[in-house]
């Protein structure tokens, strides 16, 4: 059975928000994720700042029933976040009033104070900064989804699980399909990289075969999955036709494949 995920989307989850605000939220969030996946770390930081300003508007809407119009200045993001904490408890749950605002403030501060595109020093922190921006943004959107979603608990959980997946540069998710964007990688390396995005999940062999576009399914199992299994880089369950990344496989991605792509280890 394919693991293409739920047919519900973030658009479905946030239908309680005004359409214009919902569209801007999802656009900024997708722009941020796209920049990071494509290794555009400076752009990731800039887009994190834009997302933070939209998230402030979402909280304004949820807690006060109105929000600063798009196109108008939000003013000082830190001051706006502090205002949420001063609202009465009846305005909304603690997550909306206190926890998410503090995360937004950190996100915006990281973008401004670190500069993301900074120069100097012996260590280039852009990758770490960008990865942090993405994870904080993921958490904010996931927490909003948990609090204000209009889906069933099962549907909301499926979307939360999808948000929790590790973002791997050079792996593109589109319409339920994953593609490795660097065709110079071998099929074994592509398979490990595809599994690395969510190492705790067993992936059907039919999905991996389709995502790598190997010539024939039987040959993919024989020439790619079986050697990876023998090397203990994956656990290939032939009975259920599922594959799971092993700790050794994750280490291989960290130490050999990501450096080949010019990326550092993802946590």
C-alpha cells in the first residue's frame, strides 16, 4: 500500500481563517520550506521573517477577531507578541497567548539578529540557522493546526506527522511523490536519502521503486534493496514488502551522502 498520505491538506485544516490570511500563511510557509530544501539558506532566513509577520496576524485574528491588514506594517513583532501575553485568559488558550508568540519572537529575532546571510568567523552557521528557522516554523504551524484545525483528530494527526518529517535538501516532495534532485547519486544513495527523511517509518518497496524510477521492480529489489539489506544499511522486509532505514544507513547518509551534496548533518 502506498504511503502517499492523507488527501487532506493544510488548506483544509485552516478553513476557519479568513481566506486571504489563510492563503498568505500557507504561501509564506511553503516559500520557506522550498528555500530550505533547495539549499537557499539566505532566502530561508528572509522568508522566516515574512512568515513570522503572518503568524502574528493569525494570532491577532484568533485572539481578538481582527488582524493588521496585509500590506500594512505590523510594527514591532516583539511588542506585538508581548501584547498577546497580556491578554486575559478568556481570549484564548495558553498556547495561542504565550507559547506560540514566544516561538514567533525567537524566529523573528534569529532572522534579524543573526542576519542569516552573515559573513565572518570560522564557521558558516547559515545552514544551522536555516534549519532552526524551518523547525521553529514547523512547530508553530503544527501547534496552530492542533489548536484551531477544523479536521477530525485522525486527519489533523496525519498532517502533524507530515510536518514532523525531516526536511532533506535535494529531496523534493510533490503530489505525493518524492524525487532526489541530484541525478548523479547512485540508486542505492538515492534510496538511503529518501528513507533518511523519516527514518522511523517503513516505506513500501513500490514507493521507493516509483520514486527512484528504476528500470524494473524486480531488478530494483535484487540490485538495490537486497545489497543495502545485506550491508545492514536498511531492513528489507520481503514478506510485507517494506523498507526501513537502519542506524548504520542513517550514519552513511550523514557521513558520505550529505557531504557529497554539500550539506551538513540534519537532526
